[in-house]
């Protein structure tokens, strides 16, 4: 299985994502390193999106900023995952355009959304209101409010069970 991981804004999420993907044993996973981690530049969603142009993968696992990169790439640069797992989607105060990206992905491909009950970047209830009813949306609520998703073993278990059913 070809897996790509799209971390969050902060460099620490690269190691977090590797730690999450390892026990899944889905094959070699590529975890993207963002350009802004290497210098004094701000994150650039469009630059990171362009890096995915035309790529086909079996599974994309994305956290936070990575969920925006994944959904933007899917809608605009022919990024072609078969399945998507989006963790900690930043939907609080999100634009209608961003909400449409999440809905568009969840209408087209099986998409597992994992969101903390009270995540400060967007609560489970806020995310549910955006994607509920989409043909391929699967939502899992996990406890928390810190946007850290520290229980990687529990999250990996949820992902493994979902991938096994899909």
C-alpha cells in the first residue's frame, strides 16, 4: 500500500505522524517535510499543494494544516488518494471554500475524520455539521481539546479498523 503522511504546521508533527503510521504496518509511508520548516518562511499551502500534483496514493493521512493541503490538492492539482484520514481538521471559523473542500473530498472518496470533542481549531460538532451526510464521510470523535492527539495508539487502532473495513 502506498501511504503519504501530511503533517501539521509545526515540525514536531512530522515525528508524531511517523509514530502514528508505524504500528499500522501498511507499507512504506512517505511523510512530507514542508518547505517552511527549513527557514524563515511562512507556511505556503499552495506550494505544498503543488508538490502533490498528479500523485496517486492508496492512503493519505493528514493532520491539521495537512488536511487543508490534502483537500486543496485533491480539488486542484489531481492529487489522487484512494482513501483519506483527516485528523484535527481546522474548521473553526473556516471559510465556505474550505468547508467545500472537506465536503468535496468526503463525497468522492472514503474519508475518515478524527476530531477531538473540543479541539480549539474546530470541535467535533463543528466538523460534523460540515461533512455529515457526505456519501463517504466517516466521523470518529475522540476526547480532548488541545489539538495534540497524543494517544497515537488509540488513533492508529481506529485507522486500522477503518482501513480493514474499506
